[in-house]
C-alpha cells in the first residue's frame, strides 16, 4: 500500500487538486506497526477513487513557463511558508 500510494502521489503532483482524494489512507500509512493488518474499506475506496480519477493525470508538459518561480516548505517546528519571485521564462526554465 505504501508503494502504490507513493506512485499515486507522484503522479498526483501533476494535477494537485487530485491530492484532495486522500484522507483515510494518510492515517493508515502513518502506522509504524510491523504486523500485517487488514486494509480498511475507506482506504480501499480512496485508492479505487484515485485510480478512477487517473485519467486526469494527462498533463501537457509543453506548456509555456509562467514568468514567476515559486517555492514552498513546511516544518513541524516552524510551520509553513511560500515565496514567489518574478523571473523571465528563460530563468524559470533553467
């Protein structure tokens, strides 16, 4: 489940609103229990929903770059933050 979820999240980064599908699976995968546990129905439903919505992963990577560059970061200790800088398309592409 951890490996499948990792792959799904990687593709979901192309279409970020799709990440909103997940809720129960976060609680399930955060467990450190080494024992095998049955897959809860809600987790299975979220995985199935994510796969069904996979048709939205199609993303045109040839689109022009925006003239800005953004960065985000999060920390359990300091909170979260974001920065944006305006830059030429050439700079952003680099």
